[in-house]
C-alpha cells in the first residue's frame, strides 16, 4: 500500500492521505538524497524514508523495496536531530519572551505549535518536573522525544526549548542535561529555611546571633541600612529584614552558586538558567529578591529568569486569587529588580491566570517567561467529557476516590461540596465540570492516579482508555488547545 506514497515522495509531490495512510505533509524533509515524511496508520506513527545516503542508512527500521519504515524511537529521534537541527531543543539565546507548555500526555505539542506558529514566542515544549514524571510514569527522554517528533511532524523550525523543571539536586540536573535539557529551573526550596517566618522577632534575633560570624559580617557589610533606588523602587534594608533574609536564603544562595559553577557555566552548550524561589508559603519580598539578585551578580552567576513567589494565590488550573492592584504593585517591584539585574521574571503556575495576564504583559513590556502545564491536561479531560461521557464518568469517580491522597502533592483549596454529584449531571452537561473551579482542581491534581493506577490483575484502570480516546479525538484536542492556549497568548499580548 506504500507504492503510490513512495513514488510521490520521490517526486516531492505528496498528498495528505493514501488509503489508510495519513501523511503529515508538513514533515516532508530532505537531507542529501534522502527524503523523509512522517505518516500514521491506525494510531501508529512511522517515518517513511526514501534514498540511500547517510540519513537513510542511520535511520533504524524495516527495509522494503525502495523505502524504509522507521518507528519513532529515541534512537531515530537523535538521527532526526542530527540531520534536521531544528528538531533538537536549544537554549533561548536571543532571550525571546518564552512560554512553558508542559505536555503531561505527550499529545499536546501539535496543538501548541498551531497556536504559536505565527508569533515570536520562544516555546518550551518539553517541560516536566520530577513530580510530573513520577505521576505520569514517563521519562525525560520520552518527554523530549515526543516534543521533537511533534516539531518534525508540524515542520516547526523556529526553535524550542526543553526545561528540566523544578530540579532540586545536582544529580538530577546533570542527568537531564545529558538527556537534552536546554533550560534548568533550579528549585532551591530544600535550602530555603521556611521555618523562619514561624518564629517570633526574639527567636529570629537569637537564631541570627548563632550564625557563623563570617556570614553575618559579609551580609551586614554589604546590605545593612543600604538605600536602594532602582527604577521606581525605593527601599532601605533594615536589620530585621536583613536578619530574616540571611536566615531564610543564605544557604540557598550558596547552593545556587555551587550548581552554577560546577555544572551550568562550564556546560558544553548554552543553558537557560532559571532560579525558582516560588515554592514557599509567603510571598518573596522586594528586599529578599534584591539581596538574592545582587548576590548572584556579585558571584558572576548569569541567569535567564527568576521566579519569585508573588502576592496572592496561584493555585493549579484556576484564575489568580487576590487583589489585582496589590498584585500589580508587588509584581512591578519584582520586574524593576529583574530589569536592573538583566533577566526576565518568570511566572509559575501560569495556567488560567487570565485576570493578571494583562498586568504581566504591561509591567514587563512583554518580556517574561510563563509556565503552564496543568491546563493542557484539563483540556484533554474536557475533550473526553464532550466525546466519551461513559469514560468521563469513570475518570471523575476515580478522581473523587483519590482526591484526598492527591492533596499531599498539590496545594489547593478545593471544596468538593461545590462539585455536583455525578448521578445528577446529564451526559451533555459533563463538560460543565471543567468550567467549575472545584471540578477543575479535582481533575487537575489527580492526574497521576488516573494515568497510573492498576487493577488487581496489574492492568491499567484508565490509562489505555484515556490515551485511546484522545487519539480518536486528536483533532478536537488540537482545536481545544488552539482556542484555550490562544486565549492565554492573546491576554498576554503575545498574539
Ligand atoms: Zn514553581
């Protein structure tokens, strides 16, 4: 059944369909005398290669008369990367405004590409934290492979990144860099002492007193009673604030320096280095941000982006909770510091934070990084709710069963009392669960259980059904992403 396709590949005149073979026409690529195109038969994708030189030889697959069929394996991904460099992730060396598009299922990137193909956004298509990898049962290799094949499929040549997201150890950082990460988000939360905020003033003072003399004199000499005036932000660092910041952050700053000197600065290729200090219970103050930023600069640490913890609540999958004027004031200070030190502000848990997007766009003059992930998953759940009510009901019930366990991993304020009982909701109204904040959070935080739980025989309860259903409705998923992520980009003034 490949005869006509192979003839047309040779003549560079392919169509989108050959009987049961769906052809991704945008993937058609040539290197030397080898021509390659990505196709799908049933739900399986293959590369079809015609030719006889280097690329043809290096692709691993099954030889037929006049062509080769190659599975989309990790090894073949590396071959594509070698001959078509745009398929490999790269660092954002031009410092374009960037958007992280975590794709937990490995199915969202084609929709993401369609959404931002005509914009100047630098996309991070491969972005998974260790927590997300554990919960989805995927490897970081697979995350990059999936993004790379999607980029090849869609013929997207403007460059994309791979974020080793929220990494906490040097081992994990080195491992993900070796796999191909081009951005490292260092989560130093294990070195940040969050217990300090629970202490009284006297307790803080006595804890500070017991610090090493060299640490105290170092920070006091540099920052105590210092007047700071940068771009609209005036502040003085008093003893109380300094004691707090030194206690909370000094070990984290040393750790950032260690990671940078030992791994990042001498790496064989450029890396976007992001510092995240957002996984804390209290907002990052302007003085804290300033001291961290000055220390990074004085220690010659170059970062691309910094994620403070902003004022208000950034819960998963729902809009910002908090006062917008307060947010603007707080955000402005962080932007002033970032601009002064030459990096971009990064907004984490950025999914669905529609009410603050215009503020983010205005106050940064359009230069920022924002991470989204969970919302791409929720759009997938919406597609199931619209197209496969029986499966949605199973998923919903499973989410309810596992909700309590899931709250260990995610901070949400969900009130399940606001989620209507399944038996009262008609099939056609099931998508309304995804318009209900409590319903969204219920399905958002339980994805690990939905994707990984097995029955007593060791078979997945929902994973295979979920993937099959999405595969069947892949066009609907694409449309949902184009619309929903498109709304993100429009409000962020990126589109
Ligand atoms: Zn974060």
